[in-house]
């Protein structure tokens, strides 16, 4: 049986947000994220399906709760850009001798 394609991320006027994909990447359920942010579970669902509700301040709070850097919601977790950013962030600075 053919695999059903994933739905596109919900779009904002200024681009898509990848909240559901980041939640899946971080293995965080709707319930867990709602607990971390002290919001109702339906609120998390609305954010996933209507990202216009996530203003920049809310995006930053959600990113912190997911343990990702602010702005990561704008990039898919498996994107090349994210892989490059992770390499840079994980790279140790050169030691001074």
C-alpha cells in the first residue's frame, strides 16, 4: 500500500511553522507541551493547526519549552539548514595555546 504523504505544515502569511514536526522530533506530545507551558491541550492543537496564533513572543516560549533555539520553528527539523546549525553549535571552539 502506498504511503500517505504528510500534510503540509500550517502556513502563516510570512511562511510555514513546523511546530508539529519539532514536537515529533523532540518526542513531545500535545499533553506534555501543554503541561510545560501551563496551557490547555486544545491551545497546543490550535497552535499546530493555526500558527497565526503564535506571535514571536509565543514562538520563543514554545521553542524554549521544546529545548530548541528561537527561530527553529521556521525550519523543518530535518532540513539541511538545521543540520548545519547543529554542527556549528556543537562544534567546540578552537583552544588557545
